[in-house]
C-alpha cells in the first residue's frame, strides 16, 4: 500500500458507498472500507469517527455554503430569493464526484433505516442553518423556517433530478424546483 495518495477522503466515501450497495450497510466494516479505498484503518479514523459518518461527509460544508449564499444575497432579497442564493452557492461546488455519489447513495440509504435517519438529520441541519441565516437577515421566524424548509425540499428534489439528468447543472434543477414551490405555495390559499 502506498504511503500517501491524494483524495483519501473521497476514496473512502466512494468505497463505503460501493460496499454498502454490494453487501449492505450492516455487513460492511471499517477495515473493508479502508482496504477498498487503499488506505489504512487509522487513516479512515483520521477522516471519520465511524462508518455512519462517511455518509454525512460534507454536511458542515453544505450548511456553511447555504449560509454564505444567503448572507451574500442582495439586502432587499425576499426569503426565497436569499435561499436561492444559498442553493446557488452549493451548486457551484458540486462536481462529477457528487453526481456519481448521488447515483449510488439513494439506493443505499433507502435500504437501511439507520441511514434514513441520518439523512433526515442532515436535512434538519440544513434547514436549521438556513433558518438562522434568514433570521439574521431580519425575517420573522415562521417565514424564515418556511423558506428554509422549502430550500431543503428544493435542494433534495433538485439534487435527485440533477443526478438523473446528464448534461445539466444542479443550479438549473434547484432553481426550477424553487420556482415550482413558489407557484405551489400560491395555491395554498
């Protein structure tokens, strides 16, 4: 095994997702993930406390990007326009690695209740981060919470569409979903 190769974190994430898909989450060990990624077990633990955390890799960065985008929206931006800026900041950082990972991840998460719970916590974390950023812009709490929840829905739906549609950008999909949600909310009465 080579002493050091770049990209260990991404290799660990992809190795874990591949193994979870092949043999199931419960049957996969940290040692197997490390071996598949071409690193040692101790290297695995430098990046992740346990195998559950492999699938939430990048959550802190995702929330940070959402908040930064909301903060950088024009001062007169509506709550959903500010959320759109947050989604654009995230979209700008998504790469082919994220698309490839997303293709595999949906199946893995759907097959395991524990991973579904982790995914729900990830969504809640995104919503909380966006809510706080919108509150800091002076929006009322119910408005901030609703806009943040719509932002999470736009991200999740847009991400699923992006993964399935080659030759598109994530921003195209999150913008389209946010527009659909704006139109749908008008029908709520």
